[in-house]
C-alpha cells in the first residue's frame, strides 16, 4: 500500500526521481480521474501520483473531476495526500518561485461538483472544516523544508477562484481584504472532498507570479513558467526530505 499520494498541479505533470512501477486506469462512481494513477517508489517510499490537469495538461481547473481524482486515490489505501498547486502571491512574503503551506482557505469557486454527500442519502452529513488542512502533514512539510534548507511560508490563507482567467486587480484587493495571502484555482473543492473522505490533506503551494495588481508588469505565461520551473525544483528537494519523515 502506498505511504503517500501526490497530486501534481501546473508545472508538475511528472515526479522526477519516481521509479514507476505501473500505471492504473481507475473508473469511479463519479467518472474518470484526470488520468491513470502512477504507482512507484520515490526515494525509497511507495507513492501514488496523479497529474491534476492530466498528463498532457489539458484539463482546466474548473473542469477537473475532483471527486473522481480523490476517490481513485483513496481506493489505493493511502491516508495522506499532498497537493502541489501553483498560486499567485497576494501579500509580499508570497514571492515568485517561493513555497507556502497554507493553513486556511476561502472558497470563491462556483458550480463545481463539490461534495460526495448528495443524491441517494440515508442521512445528511456536515463535515467539520474549521481547520481545512491536516496539521500533521503540514508539520511534516514545515520540517522537511527546514531539513532541505528551503525557505517556505509556513502558513497562509489560500483564496480559491474559479478561473481559468486570472483575476482583476480589484478582485485581488477584495481577496486581500478578506485575508487571503495567495490565490489559486484548484484548492477547492479538493480540500473539502479530502476531508469528506477523511484523508489527511495538505497543500504545497508554489508561487508562480505576483497576483493581479501586485506586480509591476502584466502577468505572462512565460513568467509563470519560469517561476514554476524554479519552484518545482524546490518541490523535488522538499519531497526527498518529506518521504524520509513519513
Ligand atoms: N491567480 C489564480 N491562480 C493562479 C495564479 C493567479 O494569479 N497564478 C497561478 N495560479
């Protein structure tokens, strides 16, 4: 049984260092996940990997089948799930190519399939979501970053927007007034579905750009890619130390 599942976001469609054992196509009651699950060994630990946007990066944030993805990963027997996700930095500490481990989230997404608790229910369930991320996995991430000598923001509030367009400057001003430090398009419903499945879920956010109105220049895909390449190299090192601590 794998020790950890990893969902890779933009800039992370394959895990470097992963010795691939097999690929598994999974059908779920919620449809198809973003792609086959990749089972393998990462620095000596069994892991399962899934590229959130598909291995060819073709599925936009609002069309990701979050329910199928998490259901398929849960089925492998994992209890811990690390999500890697690109974000825009809103407050000054969340600088391009940096890493952050959010501890809170605000959901601005709409009309996404966001719960397993609907349809043919025998009873209504409301999961506790006061602390949306798993503190145990967050603590491991913070420690792994220290071990690796990587400076990372140990907390922060993630604002989840609908996408796929980036935000207006006024929208980012509003998110900052709400208390958001970073903005991304995939944090929800992923975090809430993980909680419904009782998975220990945490996010490693990789800052791709300064959010709208926070940088000097227009946000270009080229800049995003440059920062993500730098940030993902740090994620690789982080993972090496993280799996040793599992
Ligand atoms: N906004 C929303 N999602 C993002 C951004 C952003 O600026 N950068 C990377 N993902």
